[in-house]
């Protein structure tokens, strides 16, 4: 901002400056319609890949830190349960296992135990898959399978404490989704059941509210297990069972899928699972697709996050990574699981510019130039892949 | 939470515990329909007083710190301009006066100068008017003419700096709304033009985005002057002129209305205007209207704010103010202009309980027991008026 201010009246006097980068985008012609479970999303903000996969347009992120629910991506591994499960939210029941006093609790019970609110980045581990030249199978997400969300619910550690604490020797926190499983197939091949290291219990939340509203069905209502800092798949929707376990789930979604499989290999429990998110950032504006850019000052802005770690800083380049400038972190800091907005004021001359950002986390980890190649296109945090090319008239 | 946890399995073993306090409320029978300008609001969350005055239901605030836009109150002094003003948002023009280089800037120009995001409590100065036994004229708001909102735009001080800074001797920041004025009346009697002390320039924002979306018409889009910590009326919608001025505006809305007029008196420029908000809090749950409450543990929760000051703490009483307990502030701290959530776990026995909260700000100001009587029902921060009576079965 200071740099832009320093330009003062001189810059404004040029008259030709300004950008329509924030103009509202209109839905692409021929776009697929929103599925019924998410018919209330803003169609102009979304890319509909399928009935289970909706992406937020890069130009639709805005600069307000929190992603509004009607612009948040959707990725369901199975079709959502029938909407009737929301008719009596407080009657929803969760089985707790692996604790000294195992039992089922209703959502009404859970609400009596505590209330906390946490902001987290929710991101599909395949976000950025669309940048892999190898075209891995799966949705070709670019940046929009992510958002920053406020969750409200009860800390899971409080519930575990009330139930007498963990049984001895438990190493994982395992959540099971309440989706209806298709008949005639081995449940293990399709069920949504994920395990994360038990240390995640320190931050995990059983959430019944999202961005100030009762959790919608498309996002896991009436109750979702939130594992702050972990990739989206670990945040189990319609959670019906929470177990502290000695072993990881044997469900395919845990044992073989969502693993970092080297190119050409096959998924197996010995490979790293997509757990904690890695340090990542991208630029959301200016974007050429949003209208003609005019020469002069502009505010490069985007988001940066680092899983369970604070973002230490973000550098921005306007020459494709040859030289870097420190961006400013702006807006409220919602905590280490949320993303930060960054802004860098720059003067862009007529021509083509390649804008990139590179975040560093509190532990000193910086985004790499190159993605980590893997079979399924997970964990892409390459700064080069996330570059934006803009043309200035 | 610790208190609830300490109850442990014993409390849960009682079986009868739980509350439906968070159940979704349904629209009251015979409720007025939402006006066209806000037809996209959640009808279950709103009380429609008139086409220009919509209130958030007390039970609809949730516990996620930020108020979702589709649940935020609306209060317009004049009908909103035609929606066509949003067709070319970036072409919206604002005249800047009282600076060394006065000129008009478009929204596109403003976007080149800076981006910042601020969370503020937006509250109508008449919020709580409905608790005045004197029944002042005006909307009888209870608690729902308020919300906590994320605004994104350019700091006004940056714009003023770019325009050469303030002219000598300016004492007020004056904003003028772009509403269409009815014909045949003196414009001064109806126009929306408000002045605040020039010190507000340090924090003021020209905002084009709200909660992550382009600012809707009902809330002042395409551009609104945000004066963090000041009552809602000072946050001028559709702002078309920003002037640093020696004197306060002579418009009726500034000179005579929105003044703290003693009972029976008349408004005049010598009386205090509704500028900075005063320290205030209220409880949003549990509420008896949301369903039967059962004896046992419950989480009393609500919001607290203090204008331009941080909230230092909140006390809660379950006996109508005879004894007090320190509540816990939970959730992200969005900065001193936002509200904080507070939570107190308590055990409620069968019977009737009067729940009240009392906030204290960083300067040591605490909410008073009694409201300050005034003709128009402004600035009500009486903790007694905001009490909630609950019946436990």
C-alpha cells in the first residue's frame, strides 16, 4: 500500500490506470448445472466438474479471508445421504470407541459439552492436480478445491475426556462417515473411513456449524469431524463413529487410496497418506480472464497457508520467479490453521507478465519450484504450477 | 468446558440431559415476506419489520464469530438505489473533497490503491430500542440489528494520502450516500450524509466486498464507507462523496436525528451524536423459544463488543444478576472492532432462570445495569434489558 501511495497523484494523473480484475465473472457458456445437494451455491462462482465435485473459480475467492459457504468447493467420495438426516439434527448419533467408557452420544448431548470455533483451510488433497502434465485420474482441480472456513462445535478432546480418556495403546483417530453404501460391493472398497495420527486429537472438532449456519448436507451436516491442518478427506462428513484405534482403517480410502504413490506404482499402507497439508500459496488477482488489465498500479493478492503451521511470509514475483518481493500479510489472522491473505502493490507495464507467489511457514519450509510427482496428483504446492499469466494493454 | 468435562460420565449417565436450543427455528406464522432487495436472505433467520428493516433472530446468530450475509440485518434510511448501479461496479464514481487534490475516482481506480480487510461489528444505533418501556418511535429492534462482518476494500487514509492529504483545519470525515432523493422535499431533510470526527480516518475503509462477496445492494454496494467501531448509520452506503470538512453535515440525519435527546426534548446539533459504539453483550443461547430445555449441563453463549476497544472480559449470571461468573472468550479474535464470542458451561436445574451477561472493555468500562433513557431509544447497552429467561423442564 505504501508503494502505491508513494506513486501519489502522479500515478492517478496518468488516467489510464485501473483494472477490471474484480468484475464479476459470468458462468461459462454451456456449464453444467449445480447438483441438487448444492443448488444454493453461487453458480457464477463455481465450476461444476460433476455432481460430487464443484470447484471455486479462482476469480471468486475475493479478499475477505473467509470463503463464503455459497462459494466453497464440494468434493464427496460418495453421494450425500438423504436430506432427511437434517430434519432432526440434534438426534444424530455418534458412536465413540477406543475410550474407557465407550458409548453413543447424540448431537444434543455433544452440544452440552462445549463450544469452540476454529478457522481452518479445507482443501482437497487433489487441489492442483489439474497442473500435472501426466493428467492423473481424478478431478483436474486447479486452485479452487480449497477454502477457509469457520467451524463451530465441541473440541473432540473434551468428549474423549468425558468418556474417560483413550484406552491404552491407541495410535490413531479414526472417523467413519454415515453415507449409504452401495449394495453388492465389499463395504471396505467404498466406505469413507479415515485415520489420522492421534496427536490430531489436540485440535480436532466435532462441528455442527459452518460459517455461522447449521452445517449444510453438502458439507457434512449434521456433524463433521474437523481435523485442522489436514487435507480435506480426513475431515469426515456425516460422522457416525469416532474411534481411537491401534491400527489405521483397512478401508480402501485409507489403505490404498489417498497415498503418495510414485509414478507407475500402486497404493499400499506403507506409503505416506495425505495427512497434514504442505505450505502453499497462490495468486487470486489480478487475472486476465476477468477483464482487460490496464498499465499502472495494481494490487497482487492471494492466499497462503501451511497446514498446522503459521505462515511466516509470502514472496511474490512478477517475472516468473526470477526476482522476488516480500508481500504484506493483511487482514485478520484467524489462527495457524487458517489461510492468510497477502497483498503486493506493483506497477505493471504493457505486455505479458508471469505472476507467482511462494510462501514460507513458521518452520522455514518454503514452497518448492516443482511439484512432487505422484500417481494421483496429490499435494501439489509447486509455485511454478500456480503461476498466473496476465496481459496488460 | 473444563467444568462440563469435570462432570464427566456422571453427568452423561443422567441420560435426560441435552438441549434442543440449537434446533432450526421456523418462520413465524404470518410473517411478512422478505423485500425484493433482500429476497436472498434466509427467511428462517430474519424478522421482517418493514421493507427497509430486517432483524436477525436471536437464535440465528450461531457461534461462528462472523455473521453470514444471508442472516445479517438490513436497515436503510431511504429505499436502495436501482439495482442497475451494480451492473458496472468498477465505474462507480466517488468525489473526494477537503483534500489538497480534490477529484473523483472510480471504483476501478480505488482498487489499484490498496487492499485491506477489517472485521467490524455493524450495529444500528437503535438496536435494543425494543426494550425501552417508553416505546420510542422507530423499529423495535431487540438484539438482531447487529452482526459481525468482514469488509474488504482500500483504507481511506491511503486514498487521502494519494490525493495530497487533508486541507488545513478539517475536523470531520463526511460521507454522502448515493440514494435517489424523493422529489418535492428539501434534500437536507432526507439525504443520508453523516459526519464523524476526523480521527476515524485512521481506521476507515472504502469497502467493495463483504464476507467474501461483492457488496450486495442491500448492504451498500457497490461501495460503502466503513467506520470501524461506529454505529451503523455512520457507515454510509452507495457512498458517492467523501469529504473532509470543517463542520458537521447540516443534513437532518446528522443535525437533528441520531442524537442522544433527553426524554421529551428535541434533536439539535449540540447533543451527542451516535458515533462510537458502547460496550455491550448479550446471550444468544440457550433460548427457551428454540425448544424444550432439559435439566443438566448447557453452554451459555453470546457475543460482546466495545466499539473501538477490545473486550477485556464477559461475566455471566444465571440468577438475574445477583451473582456473576467469568465466561471464557472463545474462537478467533478478529481484532478490536469485531465481536468476541463468550461461553460459560453451567448446570441448570428444573425451573426458571434469568440469564444475563455483562461485558467490560479494555478501558475498564462495564455495561451498566440500566439503559440511558433517550427519546429515540439509541445506544441501549443495559445488561438487564438484554436478559434471557429460560424455563427448564
